[in-house]
C-alpha cells in the first residue's frame, strides 16, 4: 500500500501498463524530461527511454494523427493533451479518424489508444486551461469517454483503458490531481478476474434515500461534500460517480432514482446540450412514473469559460448543489 | 495558360523520346515499358468504366484520375510488397498496382461501405476523404516501424489542395524530426476542385521539403519512366534510414474533380487541349510505336481491359447494401450497450414491416 496523489497514481498506472505491454508508447508535449506540466509522467522517460516516452513536436493534430498510424500497426499509444483547451487542433483527427476507423475498416483496424486530457476548472488558470469538452466527445460514436474521480479509480482505470481495444478519451480532473488516497499496488489490476470488464460501470459513492446526485470527475467530491452537509440538515443524498460517460451505466442510475424519486445532475460543462441533458432525458424516460420532481441540473453556464477570478461563480459548488436539492425536494 | 515548367525531372518527352537526366536514370527494357503501358491502359479503362457507372446511376460519385495515371503507376510499381500505402481518395492507379480489386474501390463510391477492403491484405490503406489526415497516419505507421527495426518505406499521397492542410505540414515536421521512412507524393494536378495553383501557393510545393529538412523533387508526373525512377530512388532513400522525401508529380487533371464537378466553368479549353497532347498514355504509345511494337500487343490489352470492364460492371451491381445487422456492427471493437440497444430497437421497429427494406431495391420507393 502507498499513499499517493491522483497524479502519482496515474503515473504508477502508466508505469505498470508500460511494463505489462511493450507496445504501450506515451506521446505528449513536455512529458519527457519535464514529466508533463502536471508531472503525471514524471520519471517515465528515464525509465523507458525516449522511444517509448515521446516528446513530440508541438502540434496536437500531429500527435493524435501519428498515434493513429502507430495504433494501425498494433501499438498502443497513450496521448497526453496538455490542457483541455488544446485538444481542438486534434479534434478533426479524433472525430474523423480515431472514432471511425474501426467502423469503416469493418473491424480490420483496431485503434487501441487512450487520449488523456486534464480537464475542468478550479485551479485559477488563464483561459483555455479550464474547459470541460466532454459532450463533444460523447456525441461522437466510436469513442468511449471516461473520467476517474479519485486516485484509486485513476490508477485502475488508466491501466484498464490502455488494455482496452477501443479508443478512449480519458478525462483527468486536474483540480483533483493533488487529492491523496491509499493505493494497493500489490495486486496486478489487469490480473483481477474482471480485467477491464468493470471499467464502464458507475459506482454508488454514497448511499442515500432522498435525492440522487449524479456526477463524474471533479464534481464527485463536491457532491460528496454537499451530501455530508445535507446530512446535518436531515437530508439523505445518494451520490453516483458515473466514471464512464459513454457507455453510460443507466442501470445504476435508474436503480437509485427509482429509490429516491429525485435527481440532480452536476457537471462543470455548460448545461445546454451537455451530458446532463442526455442523462435527464434517459432517466425521465425510464423513471417517469416513480419520479417526484423533474431532473434538475447544476452546471457551468452558456458562455466561454470565464476569467479565473470569477470561476467560483461559474463552477457548481456545495451551495448551488444544495440549492437545487432543495428545489427538487419542494416538488 | 498553364504550361509544363521546363525544369521537371523527365526521362520520356511528350513526343515519346527517351531523354537522360543528370541525377536520375532508369535501366529499363522496352518490354518493361510495355508492361507499364499496360497498367496505364487498365487504370484508364477502370476510371472510364467507373465514370460511366456513375452516369448510369450505379455510383453516387466518382473521383476520376484521368491524366494522373503515370504518376500513380510509376509510384505504385516502384513499391515493394512490404511497403505500405496511405492514399487519399483518387489513388486508383496505386490501388491497381497494389492488387486491390477495382470493385472493392467502387463500394465506397456506390455507398455500400465506408471502407471496402482490408488495409493489411495488400498493404494499401483505406481511402481517406478528409484532406490530409492520412499523411499523419503514414508518419505514425513509419515511426512504429522504426521501433520494430523494420526497413520498409511508407507512401502517402495528397494533392496540391491537400498541401495547404495543417495535417500535411505537421506530417512533414514529424517525419523530419523522427527521420521517418515516409515518401510524400504530392500529385499536383493543378486544381483543388476549381482553385488553381496560383490561388493556393506562392512557391512550388516541392521546395517546402528543404524547410522541413529533407529532399524534395519535382517530376514530370505525366512521364511514367521519370516517376518510376524518382520513386524508386525515394523509397530506397527512406528504406536505407535516410528519412523522408517529398516528390511533387507535376501533372494535370484531364477529367473533372469528381462526377459532380463542371470544370468548363473554371478552365480554358485551350489549356485542356495543351495537356491532352501531354497525356501520360499517349507519350508511351508514341515511344512504343517508334520501337516497332506489334498491333497484337495493343489488342491484347484491349481484350484484358474489356474483361476487367465486364468484371467491374457485374461486380458493382452485385455489391449488396449492408444489412441492418451490418450497419450496427464494428462501431466499437467490444460491445457497447447503447449501440446494442439501438440495434435492438431498430430491428424491432423494422420487424413490424417485415424487416428493413432498401429504397434502392426493386419494388422499393
């Protein structure tokens, strides 16, 4: 057992994946000697060499496009996009090529690749460094989109994602990089009986009976804090950590909402056309007759991510979540 | 009017005379030239058949390669079986020399598939329609080859229009930095649909190579001998660990961009006439006639081309529409619950009416 930050946990997961499979190659700006701007790849180039931990030229489409070519030859590239706001130059390659190649080749070409993106706000960064572009990717069939919320999941999910045959967008909640947890490194994650079969399952992070909070990535912790505060007010909130946005583990959410009859979805991304809208529509369809209130959403707003000095007003926090919980309870 | 520059690498003039070049030579027999001519004719026939099939409503679209056969056959015939090709969507000549069934290519243009063949069967990747994407794949594929200790060349193709895409420039950067064994073949057919070279670039494309740190050559793309010589040299350059090469094949698109295009709106008839006299097939015929090629040689090609045409016409009409099950297959490598759910729902929906019926089938609407 070791107590590690999420950044270190991902680092250890990457190291394990590279030891497990010599076809795993990491590519990303400054991930070599520097260890990445968040130090997630710290020490890996020294250990595995610059043919497996590659500092490519500064060109995101080039990085993803060459990773596609490597994957076509059976390699397993793990790409790091430095920040969420820098993924758009690669968006064409991701949507037109990464997502579609298995389909158009009728399964002849498997692109087993992971695109890691530190995402979300809350760290006081300048513009283009705090965005939540997940809906752009969940709307693109052919991609799987997942996001860990804590160091243990980050450690396990990165290894499972790398072993998976489909291309996966791996969204890392950058504001949680420094959260710590105990990591059990004595068991090989991939040798566990389930392999990566549980990778896309949601998790009940806290049980409750009055309202279901659904979140993923950085907002899971915020929801858990809201649930703890609500307990003092006599409200029992269930918190679901989705872990995977596509596939979306609807069964776990339906089970919870069938119990509580109320649901609030929380994410940093803007509400309109967001992941929360899709979840709301699907849960309404499945749980219409047992629901006591419409699905409510707490989210960012329909604007470019604002200047960092006011991001506290943009990002969902404990108070805004509990405000929506109260509204759900009023129905 | 656009004419051919006089500094192109050339080994066979448009009058059909063999000439020498200071840097590139080709040791080739007349019989080998006849073999090249055969390929040029077969590709021309394939192209014409496909155009006719589009006019008959059998294809949704066709992207003609007429005029570019020498550039493609030269590039294709210089490949070794272990090399790999990342084409755009007009490389019918290289598909032909690689051994891809012409009918498979037409599936994409008929709309029965988004792909059509196994990229690994003939080391010929799927056609790529988003301009320039494939150049980065070629570089990545070559980078992986370096890691496997392989000495294979990777060919990727783009056009004068594609040369403007960021992905092509990024591919040059990556190939240069990693010394990747990639040969970039730009078929400059002078028009990006309607936009002539002077609306797209200030300096010749091949000169860009120097800025990225590798050699660039500009070849008479209508001269199959020059193309063969320069491409052989370039692949060998790549295979021997010297890194990438850019070859600009200066050619002319005799046909339209696609069957949806109308080049009379933006090209002068005089210009087209000038280039028709520089037709890549014509100059080889002129040469072969000058070395006493018997009529039976041309007759045999005509017979083979007609047999291929029969195969294409029958094969295209037999290309089946995907079934509903096939439509939902291969979105992912492993099962995805949402795809499975929608597959199930659509199957149940269509079952109410006796199954999915194609509007293209006889009796359809």
